[in-house]
C-alpha cells in the first residue's frame, strides 16, 4: 500500500468543499414572487426580473445596455447577428476555448478562423491576429479565460486599423475589469454565460451587454421572435427566435449579483494565499499576472503542470491522484476546438466552408496551434472557483494535496495511466 490515495493510501481531504451554486432566502423570495405573479415566461418582453437584472448587470460592467438571453452560446450568436455577420464572413477566434464560442459562428454560416493562445495567459494571442486577417474577416472574438484577459489594448487597436468588430466572450469574467472598464464593455458587445458552473448562475442563461443602442435593438429582436425592440429607434426587422430568459431563472440572478463582490473578495484572497503556497513548488507554474486587470474575476484557477520536471509523470496521473486525494480538478477542461469530439464539422452542413473554394475548408485538420495543444493535452490544470469560497484550511488542503502527490511521484510511475484517464468523465459527458 502506498502513501497516495490512488495507490491505496489515506485520502488527504475527507470533507467536501463548498458546493455550487449557493442559494439564500433572497433567491427563495424572488422565486415565490414570480410564482405568485403568474408571469413566468419571457413574454411580455422583457420580464420584470430579466429587465431589472440586465440593467444592473450592464451598469456593473460599465456598459449602457444589457439583455438577458437563454444561454451564453445564444448570447454570442445574438451578438454576431447584431454586428451583421453575413454568410461567408470570417470571425477570428482563439483555438483554446469552449466549443460554444465557435459554434455560433458556424450556425450563422460564417467561418471561424482559429488563432493560437498566448502561453502566459491562455487567452487569444493578439500578436498573431493580423496574420489571420483576410478580406473576408469581419470580427474578432476574444475570450477572457481563467481569470485572465485577452490583450484588449492591442485587440482594439488592430480592430480599429482593419475596421473590424469585436465581441468579447466573458463567460469566465463576471465582474472583471480591464483598466477600469468592465469585461464586455470595451468591444462592440460583450457576452456572458449563467450556466451552472459560472460565477453568477441560474442553471442556464446568458446576457449581452453593449454601449450601442442599435446593437441592443438587434439583439432584442433576434431573441424575441423577430419582434420590434423595446425602443425601436432603428426599425430593424429580422427573422428571430425565442431565445428569451424565463422569469424563474432571471429572479435568482439579482441576489447573486449583490453577493458577487463579497464572493470575489473571498476567492481572490484565498487564491492569493494559494499562489504563495505554490511558489517554488517543483513542476508547477502560474499564469502571468497583468496590472491592466484592475478588478479580478476569480473564476477557475489555472496552474501549469510540467511533466518533464515531475519525473515524466503524465498530467493525467497527476490530476487523477489529486482527485482521489479529495481535490476536484481537471486537466482536459478545454481542447483546441478544431480537435474536439464536440466539433464534428462537415462542409456539407455549413456551405460557407465550400463557397468560392476549389476545396472545402477542413477545420478539423487544417490548423496546428501548438500553445493551445500544449495547454490542453499537457499543461493546464483547472480548479473550480467554489474551492476558494471556504476558509484558509480549504486552500491549504489543495496545496498540501499537490505537494503530497509531487513528493510521491514514484508511486504513480507504475500505474496504468490509460486506466486513470478512463476513470475520469469524458468531456462529452459534462458541460463547461
């Protein structure tokens, strides 16, 4: 019997960490109010709770306008419609992200163009964008990932130079700020997810924020079955769908926005302590900090695992050992989208991949983004944000588990690493 739990030893962390989502009497009272009101859906549009939350959420992110939608993926799709993305247009996206960032581009019959990530932040590498721009490029879709921001200064400069639109995917960035400006407020539009793992959640849901009234009106029409927007100053008429957020879901968002600053403070303090504990730990690295991030959005904590400094022990073994020590974490949290099993793109399903080309674009095989592939398959280890909502003892348990595993790597060398991988949930069986 070994010292590590994965080898039959005693489990380090026996008590569960903070569960997520959390609820309070405020959510309960809001849900009861909706129940008694008999106005449960998103029509009449917008609902009382959806409208109130969208306005507050936009203001919290230094934007003028906000609109709730039914998912974060739809938020991206509606934002793309708002900037008038047309069939055949190209949209630059990071290779390392959730597949839901890219799917909306294809669903509008546009073409995603993958660009590699900056290894210091795991966000879209802005220095590579101009090489990917063609005459068909219409927009850049950066993703703010794992408490880091894409370089919005450079991205906005490039966008202005080439007359491109910018949509920020802020699914990880609730409450974050870049040089005093809220996540999602710097580009033409910002999109958020309220899926159950996010910093604010209603199970499923999302929001779009913008400083442009015309874009807001297009979003509202698109998600409200093509009806005229609330203000209707620009008189756009488009084919739309029912992508509204119901009032039961909207009702639980307000109390969470109220608590977000306190929760963010707790997470940030605990994560700072965690980083101190990890300083000097062999085989462990951290993403680079950036002084331009003036308010942190403490979502998933990401560290780098260097197997070559850990006696060539694969990341799968390291992650599996941590999990069995009682620490929830994940290695294959994201993959390069073009390699993902959740991205089964066939040109026949998306005609823009074929139009005007001698040979159809093969998105699954035409890209090689080495930094994205390294992060996905070798380096990145993700810890969910709720692990950092408890006390200092929770943070110390995570650090202790990491050090315990690294101190007993010889025990992992004889294990069947394929079996370790197979024990873990496949990406297709979970959501992000």
